[in-house]
């Protein structure tokens, strides 16, 4: 009897294995045949192998990059090998990812996100689901997205952001204390940890009108959220073992419970404050959402579960999006200024002109006169150029049967059965559109139109463009300006990768396009190894 049961089990397992193998080869055949047909029509792509597609090419590129270098570099690396692929091309790396149409010119990017609106890639929903759970503003489509984007827009308007500058100053002062401590001791500082805690504290003010105090003590919500992000995946993994991580669902469940417990308590508190109020007291995301709920349910005696879950999803989304990329943008700005002392001097001189020569007075001045931040055109140009060199995300869209990308060669490239990858890094570093793309030249954003350095139309897109651009663009730029205004005259930053690599036993020479401070993959691009650095007091400054 036992022998018979074992026989059936073996047969069942063999049948399942046969089905899986057959399915794999059928999908492989369809992917390779699809791309080979595109190739026969003369559509742009690197040399394509009938069996391996572009897997070997991608493996060769990844093998030449440092460990954990972000995937945003792949498109640009292919363009460097095949310079004629400077506008759009197909990339077939199945089974490690879907067939992609990579676009990397201002014109093709314009068609993707400005002239047309096609659904966002399902991989983005896969990435965000453990964080937001249900629907969120990033992955909503159509009328639902339009409605909620309109509700939240006031919370991110330039006028409202200016009212938050005193709060930002308060949080940056805590950040300064960390920098001062390391300047006194000379200890190695991993700047990303301090920067992430700062930006998450600031976004807490914006989203919840609430202080997380992550810079000075443990916070259940922010620590759980950051751990959750470390375990999120798009479903397009370079390492196949990441597909079968059995611990991921349990980690997601644990972190979700901690985040939701914190947020339910805060939502109930805010709802109680709203009862009987005649108008919204703040424009925080949580208050804007509650205002909308009460307008729809004026006789409600509490928050129903569907709305509570939706509101928590938006809060977690905004906390993630509002701190992650802003922190990275700030760190790379510090890094590039440290590498270019002549530009650093210009920034400091501009701050002296606006805030006076006493750097210690900048905080009180900004708090009392937030509009002074608008008088820093060179500083803003520096930030924009940093974001050009280090764009941390990309635009991913699901191709559609009726959507085609037109190229300057006259091709009409089909997108059906493809993920369309709007490659921000490739666009920003494309020498056919940006003169001297690997150089740090803030003057690009100050020269008049017609100058050779003037940015091409639709070419600068770290926050994307079009109706679905980043709602927090003004906030991110303002945060980085405040950080620089309160720190850049008092401290010098120097990367300490040599010391870090010696401590970790890393080989010499890791870099991407000459930069050891490359973007590493942890969701969006992050500074490699959390940006080890040494902080010192600037000339003429010393510990008080």
C-alpha cells in the first residue's frame, strides 16, 4: 500500500515538473520569437541571440559593474557599447525580466509620459503592495487617480510648502547636531542613515502633521517602514534566489502590523480632532483625506475600514516616497560639491549674500523669512544638476496594442507585450542631447536659451513630467535647499570609500562611470554602501 502511494506521489511530482519545464520553454520560445520578429523588421536593438536573447549581454554588463549597482545603469551601458542605440531599443532578458522597450531621448520620453497616458507597470504594484497593501496614488489609474491627486495636491503646493520651512529648519538643526558630533570626533559617518532619519522626520510633518523624532530615538512606524522597504521586490530580480525567499511574507506581515497599529491610533486621534471642526486645520495628507471622507459621510460616527485602509496606504506611500529619494538627492549633492571646490565656493558665497556672513543666523532667518530660500538660484541649479547626474528612479509603463513610440529614423515601435522603460539615467547621460553629460555643470540651468549647455526641452526628468509627475517635487527641492542652507557653510564633507573598502576588504577600483559613489539597488537608487564619509568643520568654523 505504501509503495503504491509513493508511486502516485512520484508520478504526480514528475507531471508537475514536466508541466513547469514545458511552460518555461513555451514562454522562452514566445519571448525569443517575438523579439526576433521585431529584429527582422529592422527595429533597434543590440545583437540578439536566438536562444539567450540579450541575457548574455546583460550579464556581461552587470559583470563589469560593482556589486549591487542599480539596474538604471544598464540602458546607458548598452548605449555606450552601441552608440547608435541613442533613442530607443528593445531588450530581451527573459526569464529574468519581461521584454522591454528602453526609451532614452527627450522625444521618446515625451511620448511615453506626457503626450500619452498608459498604465504603470505591474511590477511597481508588486513592489508597493507589501508597503501600501491596497490601492495607492502611484498605481491608481483613471478617474480614481485623478480624484485623489486633486485632493492631495494642496498639501504639496509651493505656498503650503513655504509654511513648513520653519518645521524643516527645526529638523535640520537635529541633523546638524549629528554632523557636529562627527566633526568633533573625526569618526566615520555613514551619511545615508542620518539623512534618511532627517527626511523621514520632515515628511512626517508634511503627511501627518506629526513628529516622528527618528533622529533622536526609535520610532515604531518609521523603523518598520524602512525594514519593509528592504524586503520589497519588483518581481524582476537579478538574483533568482530572491524569488523563493520563504521569509519575505512573514517579515512583510510583521512590519505591516507594526505600521498599521501606529497609524490606526493616529488616524483615530486626528478623526476625533476633526469632529465638530468647521474647516481643515492643516493641509497634511492625513487631514486632507479625512476632510474628503467627512464630506462624503457627514453623518459618520467613525472611520469605516475601507477608508481607514486606503488612508493608511496613502500615508505609508507618501512617507516612503517623500523621504527616500530626497535623502539620496541630498547626499549626492553634498558629494558632488565636495568633489568640485570651485562650485562649493560659489554656493557658499551665494548663501553669504542672502543670509549674511554669520552661518549660525541662517536658521532663525529662514524660520522668520522662508521666502529667502527663493533667492538661491545657483544653489537650485546645483541641486538640479546633481539630480540630473543621479536620477534615482525610472518610468515603467505597460505596453499597449494601440501605443507606438515614434523615432527620428521613422520607426513606429510597437509596445504591446513589452514593459516600456523610460530610462531617466540614460536620458540624462545621453551625449546626443546633453553636452558633456558626465561633467558636473550647474550653469546648464542658468544659461540663456540658445546656449550650448541649455537643457533640451523635456530632457530633465528626475521627477518625471506630465500629468503623473511627482507630486512632491517642490517639497524635495525645498528640503535639500534647507539642508544646504544650514550646513554647507559650516561643514566639509569628504567621501571615505577608501577607508570603508579597507575595513570591508573590498577590492580597489569599484566605480560606475568613474564614480565610486554609484547608485546601489535598494528600490530606487541609493548611495553605495550608505555613503561613508568624514565630516569636518569648514575653514574658519570650529566647535562651539
